[in-house]
């Protein structure tokens, strides 16, 4: 009698825990979250210089094997309380061309990477160039972060909160690594 009760308890526990279904490994295994992939300024590095502008865009090329789905854009600002919108444009012979996507609007916080989710996910293709950047409200300049680099900085003639399609702006001739990047994760 004791053996049969023990057997019934074992069968019950095995069924409830997934052992009989062969799910022991998958049921109890933990899965690590996917790695976050970015394109643009190194998110682990604080931009080393600052400038002011009502908008800034820079060209970044996805590395070989660097395809991913971008879900958000981050931008480093040195002033708080300003409204901003991010955008991504296709490259045409080294100039921004067709608009690919914009982000939701956000409010800047000083001296950190500000995050805004893209209105729809975008497929970033390895070895392809993209222009990414931002536009702030009121046409007034805002402090932003950048590091030394060879990427020409572009500004747009647009007014907040609409980014034109195609790009409506010009090359400033200022080579720098704009403090912005696209990310595969959503904003926290």
C-alpha cells in the first residue's frame, strides 16, 4: 500500500512538473535576454565635447554582420526641459535622402543619453549607411554631445516636430561623432 501511494505521488509530481512530457530542461532552464545591438556613438562612452544647434544628423555605417531591428534612438543633450524628436534617413552618395522613420517626441534631460522609441521598428542592414539625429523645439539651439570623428554633421531646415521627407537641410562641414545611436531595445 505504501509503495502504491508513493508511486501515485511520484506520477502526480512528474506530470505537474513536466518530467513525463520531457520538459525538464526547458521548463527549468533560464534564457538570457538577447544582446542589445546599436548603431552610432558608443553608448558606453560619454561624448567628450559639446556644441549647440536646433538639429543635428550624422552618417553611420552598419558593420559587416551588423544587421538588426532598431526600436529606439538615443541622443546626448546637455540641457534639460526641451522637446525633441529623433529621425533616421537613408544615405544617397554621402547625403541624407529619404526619411525612413521618426521617433516619438520626448523631453530632454541634461548630460545623459535621452531615449525615444521609434514609431515603428526599422531593419538596419549590415554595411549600409544611415543618417540618424534629432530636432528640438522652437528652432532654438540646444547643447548636445559629440566626440571627435570624421562624420560630417548635417542640420535640417525643418521646424519642430515634423521631419521632412526627403531630408531638407545642409552639411555643416563639422566632422564629429554625434552623440546619438539607434538601439535594438525599447526605452526603459
